C-alpha cells in the first residue's frame, strides 16, 4: 500500500512538472561547447548561460539562462547570463520550436525575471552575431519563464532572432536636412566684397 502510494505521488509530481520543464529531452551537457576555446573566448556568455543540450522533435537546442530586460508587442529584449549586451527577439516564428506554444510572452512579464531560451545548436552563431554571408532567414527560438515550484506554468512562447544586424525599429535611410545654407551664402558674399574692394583699390591706384 505504501509503495503504491509513493509511486502514485511520484507519477503525479512528474505529470505536473513535465509541462513546465519538459520542453525537449536532455541529450548532453555543455562540455562539448566549452571545448571550443576560440568560440568561448569570443562569446563568454555561452559558457555562463548554457545549461544543457536538449532534443526537440529530433533537433538539438542549447538550453540557456537569460533575464528579461523588456517586453512589448513588437519585441522581447533579453540578457543572456554573462553577456555584455542585450539580444532582441521578435514575436512569432514561421517554423516554431513548440508548435502549440503561444506567440509571445504576456506584456506584464516582470523585467528582471529569469528566462530559459532554447537556441538551435546548428544556428547558434547567428543568434550571437556571426551569421554566415548571405544568411538572412531568422532563427526560431523558444522561451520559457523560470518560475518557482509553487507557480509552475507550462507557458512557452516562440520568437525569432537574428541574423538581424538592424534594430527592430524602422531606420530612416535619408538623414534629415537640418543644416542651413546661410553660412555658405555669407562666406560667398564676403568673398565678393573682398574682390570688389580689390578692384576698387586697383582702379584708384591707376588714376
């Protein structure tokens, strides 16, 4: 009786914990990533933020720790653990990591709250600013709030990231014409006055 109760309780706990923490199956640790010394030297945040390597529907992802820096309808700003700069994600993904996931985190997600980010292992460098030449398609990632055990939530959101070397907001390609031609006109006028004075002085000298 006691054994069956224990097994039932364990199964219940696993059932509750699975949706919240079970996006992907752990298939390895980050040792293989840390073995790439040059990569870690360029991106030390990979060593700090990488938790494990997981498989989702046959594809490998790096499970990374991050912090929410800002949430809006147009973007999600996160700071990977150990990173010196923020990373901007856009909501939604054409080929999402989790098909039944929400397109974005709620707008009231607290700034500073921990986040888990699933980054495709084969497109890792694109997320960290080293996209191959000619590669323009965005990288689909999934994010999941790291909530306390008492407030576990199965919420998973799909985003896209990079290679976007341009900011998420519109860029005006033509700079505003804020300069005035008055100084140039004044300089031209001064030059003409100088020429006129020189001609007048020569004419008076001849006479």
